[in-house]
């Protein structure tokens, strides 16, 4: 390969080399046709191949939506995650792409981080093992990963500019390991640098990160790609080690770079190195041998549905189960009250660039109805709405033109910003959530980036009352009912934000069965040059005032009440952090009201990061955490509730009692453009343990419908020399009536050390399956790495001789066996 790369390099002009160093559009690199170097296409991940349609970049192709990063982490099952990786690789390839932009391996620092759902955990060991598994799975299909976001991108607040100010030791021990392992152990072919600054320097121009550490110390031979619009300079970024600017057309790696090279500001060697790295990725992914195109119809593989289901089942964490309220007994349960805002919707993922368009998705209500058939009566109540934005405009309420039966609105697309002349296209639209990519207007308005759209038709009111309409636009939008302006942002300097555009709302009184003329207009914004353009229209139907009473009544009349609560992409998303850790307004009160009406109340949570539970947790006997479980989430939850699946997920994060308890509380989100990582290495459970703060649910916690006994821990030799391998074994027995899976967790505690160390740190884990009554011996081999810490004075990892405790347990706070090993110099 290197020879072929060298041969190609020799033939390239400087102009051709530089043309390769930036995208040509949002998703493609530029080809060099003269030399047969193809363009390659990249696609977003991390939990599904979110690929733009080749013929219409504003459309996303459907793909399997696997459980999100945090849910995959809750499985603690590296074999399963590797299989998910293989499936992701296969789908990426089938969509004509060579690179999947993932996994996201940033550490969960604050519970409020908007993208926590995309990445794995607060713990570097768990994150690293999963990163290695998924990278090797994806790359086994000749698809490159792009491990992101390097580095210290742990919050969304001011994500494009904030400086993460962090100590060397915390970087080495907490934030780097998942990247280092993905690169060194799994051989990742690409890494994406982050938006933020690290100790003052933008990641995209951070020589220390990209050249000294990644390419130098870790020996990374792959490609460093920028995050989208994360580049801020030409010469500094080029010299720091950034290889590919994305997206294109380039803002920095263009003629300016060419000129800088000609002026001697950037040596040609540096350019050659970048080109080599891109070509290497192309060779690794077979770009020269194969014609990587969309493989016919993009398929919904049944095997991937099953895998998404299996992964969702293993991700579900049973947090609490008093009186063995769960699993539900098919023989005795006759009526179930299914309540809550997350029951009838499928809360499968958070928001932002990771959002996959699944082929289908299953809500818990639909799954329970299917599972129970007519044997169990299900009563559904919303309980409380939890949407921040108005709900999507229902096409069933819309008629596209007088006399027509077609649902939807008639759209007229103009090839200019002012609705002038004949529309370039008229058609009927039914879905009013449009996102046009930066440089692509609706394809129909070809001929420039200017366009405007007008939708018209009839709104037929399904009820009597006050309807709340909403409009959120990157651009200008307005909505009229019967010629009255109801809501909009026409002419306002609003709506420039990334994924989070403020919604303008307005109410209109309507009568059931009556028809009203509706008109919506959209055009580009004249003030801001932000490239994204979008419009979303919603409408909340009149809501009864007695939702809570109805929910309590339904619960009182049922054998069991299940309350489905949690967060949505309106709360957890790329582009912004959560404001607090609370459930959306009304949900806690709903849980309390239902629990009061029925002692057999089960709460099911839908979330990517911890939520406050202190105000209701003692009122309910059982809590199931479904996280953001992907398209099969509903089915998986139903199977766990009825015991068809024995839950085996374990929390990849500590769930604090109060937001104020979390380690970053006084430093988050930072000020004056900086966020100080003042907790140092005390991230997640390392802090709660050191400070003796009782969490609500500890890291690694998760119950089962069966029990496991831990016994016969052996550590050998008990006295060893630094560098010698230590063998650990422990017997695990399933003491209950059902088969189940257990995650055996091994923590190490350094008894005396000249530097401060956390009371215990996860160093290894294994997930096993045991039949009722069965015993298995689980073994681990420990090397130097598990005993070492990073000493900033030595600028190296070191093991200090002395005593170390080996702690084995079922969670970070449920240690079942321990032994000491003494290490000699
Ligand atoms: C995100 C990346 C993503 C990229 C392309 C950025 O906004 O931070 O994670 O891969 O967009 O969609």
C-alpha cells in the first residue's frame, strides 16, 4: 500500500494535493480524475448510518437505529457491541459511504451534557473497551470509523469556542484512554477533532494534541478530519496536524493553503503527509478496487432488526424492584394502566447530527398492546404533555385544496427569495419539518441558493377549543389562519442557532368540524449568513384540564400502573445542554399522583443522562431505565416488563440524588469562554466515592430477576514484582429460578500512593450468562496498566510498589469479594 501511495504522490501536482485536503460538499471529498483517485463519501453515526441521499442531499436515507451510545454502554457486552459495529459497517457501505462518523467516545462529565446520549460513559475503562469493540466491528467491513470528538468535547454550552482547561493527569487518566485505545489497539483509520479549544488552543489547530500526542506518541497513521466548520485558520491548522477540512467547499484549506506552501510557510512534506493519510484511508476501505456506490435499494435487514432488539434488551437497566413487582405475571394481571408522555411515542434517541431516520420504530404502548393481545386490558392516558415545541402538524387535519381529498398542503417552491414569478415546482407536502443542507436548496429550485416556499390549504379542526400553532425557522417564516397572522419570525434577527431554533407560537380558537384557510411562508434570512436553513411547523390540539385526574383514575382501576416518563430530543441534543436534571414539568407530579392511586406503580424512564428522582423514588416500588434504546426500544421494554427478557443492563454513569451533588457542579458550564475541569481525575464515581457522597444509583448498578452469588476469589500470586502478570478468578453462581446475565466488575484500589488516587477504579469486566443454579468461574489477567497512574512530574505512567486491593462486585458500590496483592519493585 505504501508503495502505491508513494507512486501516486509522485505524480500529483501541488494543486491536486491541496484539492484533496478539503471536502467538495457536506459529505464528499474531491476526486483527482486524472490519476483515478475517487471521491469518497462520509456519513454520520454513531448509532446508525444517517446518510444523505445522493440525488437529494436534503433527504436522509432510512437506516437501522441501534441503541444510542449510552444504551450500548449499559449492555457492558463487548461481543454484542462488536456485532453492532459489523452491522453499522455493512449499512454504511450499502449506502455508498466509506467512513462512518463515529463512535463518539467523549467522557460524560456533567449530567447535563447535551450529547451524553451519543457517547458511552463517565468511566475511561468502560468507554475504551466499548470503543475498541465497535471500531473493530465497523472496520471489519472495510468502512473507516472516525473516532470523535478529539478532544475534551464534554459539553455543548459554547461548544464552538469554549476552552476546556484541564490538567495533564486528568487528560491522560480520564479523557484520552478511549481515543488512545481506539487508535492503538483497534487501529482506527480516522479521528475527528472537536470544535472546542483545549487549554486555550482550538482542537483543530492543536499541535500538541494532533501531532505530538495522536500522531507521535500513539503512532496514529490515519486521517485527522475536522468537525463540521471547526477550522479557524490555514497555516496553524495545517502545521498542527489537521489533514482534512470538512465540509467543503474549503474555507481555509484552499488557495490560501496553496499560497502558504508556495511562500514556504507550510513545508510540502506536511502536505504530502496529509495526502498520504487520506490515500491510506482510501486503500484501507477499498476505494481503489471497488466502485463504492449505493447498493441497489438500501435494505432493511431482518438480522439488523434482531440485533437492534437484542442490544436494546441488554441495555435496559432495572434500577429498583421492591416486592418483586416485576416481572408482571401474565396469569394474574388483567388490567394495566399505561400512562405518561413517553408511552405512545417511541423515544429512541436524542437530537442533532446523530438522529437516524429509522425504517420503523416501536412505542412501548404499541409493543405492550401487541404482546398482551386481548388477554390483558390496556388503558392509556397521556397524564401530562411534555413537549417544549408544538407537536408535528398532523396531515390528517389538512386538506391540500378546496374540493380535494388529498391530505397535506399545496406547496409552491420559487427559485428566488420573494415568491416571484412562476413556482419552480408545486406539489403536496405532508411533513412540515424541513432541513435544507447549507449549499443545497430544495433540489426542485435548482439554479442558486435562493428560494422561497408557500404552503396553502385547509385546516379542518378535529375538536373545539384553543389550538396552539408553532413555527421555528432558520430563515423567515409566518403562518396565517384565515388571513390572521398567528405566529412567525418574519423580518426578525432570530433563528441563527445551530440545532435549536426558538419557536414562535400563537393560539387560534376553532370549532370542531369547521374548515379554516391556512397559509405558511418561508424564505431565507437576510441578516445572518448561517448556512443551515430549516422550517418546522407544529400544532397542539386543545388539551383537557383534567389529564392528571384521568391518569390517577385509570391507575386506580388497574392491577398495575406503568408510567412512561423521560426526556426527548428537545431536552437532550447536540447544540445545547440541559438546563437542569429534572424531568420535564409535570412528570414528577404525575408519577406521585399515579403512585398514590395504585401501589403497584412501575416507572419506565427514557433518557440519555441521569434525571432527578428524589421527589418520587420512594413512592414507587419499581423503576426501569430504558435509556435511548433505538428503534426496537418499545419491544425490548415490553419484554423486560413481562419477564420474557431478564434485565442485565448496568448503569454506565452515576445517578446523583441532586444535580448539586455532581463533581462538576461548581465549575460547569464555565465563564468568560473557559470551563475549568476543577475536579481533575475525580470524574463520576471517583468523586462520589472519594467524597463519600451517596448517589441515588451508583455506577455499575443494575438488578436482575435472579440473584448471583460471588465466591472463591483467587488472586495469584499474592506477592509479585511490578510488571508481573496477576491472575484473578472468581466463581459466580445463579441462585435464582431464572437464567440471567451478570456483569462481573473488577475494581482496583491503590492503598498508599504518593499522589492522590480515587478510592477505586474499574479495570476490567465480563458479562456472563448463567442458567438457574449454574456456576461459572470468571477469570481476568491483570498487567501493569491496571495498577499505574500518570505522573505529571515524570511525564509518564508509573506503578508504585505497595499494596493494591482487588475488588470484585456487581456494581461500584456492591463489592462482593476482595483480596490484596503486594507489588515489589
Ligand atoms: C457534529 C459531528 C458530526 C458532523 C457532521 C457536527 O455538527 O459535531 O459529530 O459528525 O456535524 O454532521
